[in-house]
C-alpha cells in the first residue's frame, strides 16, 4: 500500500511529478540537494495550481489541501517513503549513488523507480539491493498534463512491484503502458526519426526548421519536431538520442545530430533557457517528447 511518495529532483519533471502525486491524494516529498532548485520547484507547483484554480479545474480548497500534502526537503535522510521516483540528471553513476543512499535508509519493500527516458533500468537494478523492487516510471513533459506513463520492467522486477506501480499510475489519473526494458523503451525509440530526420533535412538544406514545423503541424502533428525539442529541452532530447544510439550499436539512422549538439554546447536548450531553435514565444499546446 502506497501512502507516501518521494520524488528526487526538483527540476521541471520532478516538480511536475510531485504535483501529480499530491493531486492524487498522496503525502508527497520533493527532495533536492540544491535549495535554490527546490524553491524553484515549489514556486512552479504553486503557479501551476493557481492556474488550475483560476480555470476552475480545481477548487480553492483543493488547492490548499494539495499544498498541505507537499513537503520540500533537502536532506536525504528525510526521503523515507513507500515509493521513490528519481528524476535527476541522466547520468547512471549519479542515479546509482542516489539509489544506494535511498536503499540504505528505506525498507527493502520500498519501491525504487526511475523516470529516466532512455537509460537502462536493468543496469541500475542489478547494482541496487533487492532489485526486484526496481522499475521504470517514465512520465512525459509536462507531467501534470500528459496522460501517458511508461511502466518499465526488468528481468529482476517482480509482479508485485509492477502491479503496485501500475495501480498507482491509474490512481494518479494517468494511463500506464507496460513495457520491457529496451533502448528508449517505446515512445523515445519510435520518436527518434521524428527529430533526427527533421534535423537531417536542415543539415542538407532541404528546408529550414520553421518550414518543417509548419508542414508537420499542418499534416496533423500537434507540435513540430523543433518546437517539441524546445519544450523538452535540447539537452534532454540530445542525451536520449545519444543513449539510444549507443545502446543500439551506433546505427547510422540513429546518429545524433551535430546541429543539436551545437545547441547544447551553446546553452540554447529551449524554453528553460529562453532560447533554443526559437526565441521566447507564447506557449504551444504540449505533445509527447
């Protein structure tokens, strides 16, 4: 039975997941070692809830109740929960170090879940005590709006863990999709050509990025690949491309784009830095990353 959820990492994804958990009725801890990031996460959640209240999607009393279920902590010793979701930087060594610290202070029955979008859950699980309680919970950006959650199992994950995680996702009002651990899972594997082929067209001067976005949006996509990369963050999107490319044996068709690599090196990450493929602009309707 899940009573308390801890989300580690107060960035865009972590704060969004924490909001979803608190809105789902769970006592929720949001942890980040960086107090500035923690405050930004708190502010982002408060703004989001205020907007929902203004649009009458939640009642003012519900808004207050949600906030009362949220606790913001910067000491890992406070990260005691029935289920912990990490949403930190996409570096295996850092994730493993966090999980080892969490495993040392929590029950062996505490479920440890990763929100990674492309790293191997198996590679994480096999190095963590009681790997049967390790799974993937891949939310999509922005977590409060997007319905899909990929629930990722490994050869170690037991049925009880998957059943608990799947039930929780449904309780949160999301749609769980079960998948086995594989490069990019389902969505990010399928989506690679959407981004990579679009950038290849720009590299070959077949079309400019704005034209590609206009054409794909006109054909039915809610958001073109370049607008979508700006929403996700070019750093995150590029890291996923690199991860899938390496895991699949470096096939040419999945080679990361040097154009996006340059964006990352320049710090032009998209909306979160104010500049990416596009300059700052009014928000667009969200789509799957």
